[in-house]
């Protein structure tokens, strides 16, 4: 029994000696360098991220690396510090980043500690635009540029007097739709937000005019002229008439008219008189200019002199 106890005691002493040989009490002398701990995002602005972490044993400085989330590129060194806090500046707004901190003793680096969801706050909603206005089903599609660090968006549909008619909140998306819209010019307002430390941080508000294409109510070819009329759009400041002999291409601007106009007669297309034996395709584009904002409806539908209408590509 005494022999067994002695053998175990020697085994314990041997293992202790091996541990001390690998991790001596004076770890610095052995060159031991631990990774940083408790890396977190402490704060943010629209173009910066503030980081904090716990100190690393034997580190003389910390090196901070970053890249945009999802990027396959290598991490970029953005700076170093001997503190346990660092601010990465000159970043894109509303963007998510991977950030990595490595301890250094001047000759080598520790393994990196990585944060995969560091974000900047959104400054504004970029690329806000009218995608499609399907006025036969009274639906308006709105789009904008996606940003990886944005948690959600607040989108409002307002009338010409600025009254909010519909308001919705959407998540990390790049489009939404409003239903039950009329043939009227609306203003759409949008602001993005990022949730950080259980608080919403909002961007400034962006806005655009959304304009429906004028509906042609009458299109008739008689002799060497085409007569057309359309429903006036509330809030429009003018109209542009286009025509072609082909359904999907070759449309030429025929005339630009004021907001009071609701009809027009086409007598020539591309310098040639109207041929009653041909089929012509026509659409009317709505124009709206409010202050410094000038826009048009674009064109989703065309009408034919043979009757009916169809969708234009794009």
C-alpha cells in the first residue's frame, strides 16, 4: 500500500513539474501571450465603431482589424493602441462589420478575438425610388438600397398636404408596397433605424414624389390623325406623350403639355404622317415638379389604336 501511494505521489510531482516547465510562473519570460477577452461594441456613430475589451496578459499593444460583414477579402489593419478601447473611423453608415483584435508583445500576435456584428448607425435611406405603380390593382411599390447594418425602416405615404395616409414598419429589407392608392401624386418618406443596446437609432428622413402614369381613356385613329385623351392626375404639373409603331420599343416623345391638358391629337410620328392602316402604340407619362424635386411616372402600360393595352418591359 505504501509503495502505491509513493508511486502516485511521484506521478503528481512529475506532472506538476511538466506543467511548470510549459507554463512557468514567470509567463512573460516564457513568451506566453493570451488572446483578448470580452470584446464588445461600446458605441457607434454613422461612420465609426467604438470597441472595448479586457486586457491580455503580457500585451504591450493591441492591433485592430476589420472588414465588411460577408466579405471574402482579408482583414485590414486599421490601427493599434496600448489601451483597451479603440475607435474605428471613416466607415460606411448603416453597415455591419467584422472586427478583430489581436494582442501583441512587439514581436508576435495572439490569436484574434472577433466580433461579427459591429454596426454603424444609418445616416439616411439611399436610393429611395418608385419601382412600379400598378394602378389597375391600386398598388405602389417602393424600393431603396439595402444596408447590412440596418435593423428596419419606417415608411410613410403622405398626400399633397403632407398628411400621413399610411405608415408601416418593415425589417431589414429593400422594398415595400402600399395598397389602395389613387391616381394622385404622393410623397413617400422613409427613415432607417439600427437597434443598438436595446435602443433604436434613426437616420434622417428621405423623401420622394411618387407619380402614377396617366391613364388613357380614349385612343382612336381616324384618317391621318390619332386622337387621345387621358384622366388627369391630381398633383401633376405636366404630361409627356410618346408613340411608336412597335409595342416594346421605338417610342418617340411627341409633345410635352401642361397640367391642364387632358387630350391631344397626333398628326405625325418621326416626321411621317399618320397612316390609318398601321397600328400605333401610345402612352402618356405624368410629370411632377415640387420645389427642387422633379420627377416623372415612367411608363408601365401602353395603349394600342387597335384597342386594349399591355405592359411595357423594364
